[in-house]
């Protein structure tokens, strides 16, 4: 991947970015830049906001109460947000953080928690999930932060899928599918908007599996002959989709 200013730290800031603009950081980001990153006045970093591309910025004022950045020059044009939808059954906190970070690194544009029969966690802390995807976005140099949606039940998701998702096909990672390479099924979806669904540690219930398989927009795939943990399955599914019909091409 061609990289510019790769030695500079990257920071997501939700403020308009244009040459000569000044942006005052909040307390948390000021602390991050001055204390954690130990940056000083005059030093440069790269900032992005998900709308205006990436910009080289300088610390104009290293004030502990609120560092001020001067936006200098654009280093990358804004690229379109990813259209890849990723649905998963939430896991216990530690693994959940890992999973949303991996989904971000693997190019998901929408991250949708789906509550299924065997999902362990019911209430999610949205601000923690957002903090995780922002951190992952900064690290993997994407220019947009994936959208984290509010959790939804599987039955409700499927009931509204066609009216809300149009032509999008839902790639259903089915641990009970006969082992096969997903290559052919995925190739047949090339050019269509894609969603990926991964179940919880306890898997999908038989009713859920039958309900999913009965939907015309659902495409079940196997992820090989072993039962993968949900976070492994998430990365494996995102890998096969991105490499066969996604943005790795
Ligand atoms: N404990 C369950 C498995 C759950 S694995 C059991 O023993 O049945 C968690 C999720 O990862 C599954 O719901 C599925 O979406 C995905 N997954 C794991 N291994 C898979 C495989 N070999 N093929 C397809 N999906 C898989």
C-alpha cells in the first residue's frame, strides 16, 4: 500500500480540516498527544476526520489544558467509506474489543452487533466500542472510522434486511455447513454489496440456522474443517471476502 508520512503518528479528530485551520483538542486527546505520545510544540502528526482526507498538522500550542493543532497540508485525499457490513454476536468484553478492532483493520464499514439465542452479552458499551474502532483506524491508516450500530436481534435483522439493505447478500458463516472452499459462492457474489455474519461462542441455534438458510439473500459458507472461535472466524471470513471479492484486489 503506498504510504505517505508513515513515520508520523495519526490522530482522528472530529473537526473540519483545511489548510491553516486551528483545532483545539479536548482534554483526553491533549493528554494522549502531550503525555502518552510525549509530543512537543512544533512537532508534526497526521490527522483525519473521515470526511476531508488526511492532513499533516503541527502542535501550535502545547497547553496542558488543551493543545492546539495548526492544520498545514493535505497528505491524502478522502477515499470512499467501505461498504462492507459486518455482523457478529457480541463476545465477552476483552474478545469483543479485539473483534471490533480486527473488523476495522479488515475493512468493515459498518459493524453491527447481533443478539442471538446463545449470545453471552446483552448490553454493549457503545463509547468503548467506538474508542476501539478509532484506535484501530488510526493504527491501520484508514481514512474513515467504521460505523458502530446499536445491537439488534437476529430475527428483527432478518425481517428488515431486504427493505433496509436492498441487494446486499448476507454471507452466513455456518459452522454446520459441509466443509468446502467458499471460493465459488463468493465469486458468484462479485459486484454485489456484501454483509458477513458470525455467530457467538455457542454457535447458532438450529432454529436460527434454519431461519437464516430460508432467506433468499443469505449465502452460507464454510470456513474450513475446524470449528473456529468466533473472533478467529471473524478474521477468516473477512479475509476470504476481502481477498476474493473485496478491496484486496
Ligand atoms: N461452539 C459452537 C461453534 C461456534 S463458533 C459449536 O461447537 O457448534 C462461532 C461462530 O464462528 C459460528 O457461529 C460461525 O459463525 C463461525 N464459525 C466457526 N467455525 C466455522 C466454520 N468451520 N465454518 C463456518 N463458520 C464457522
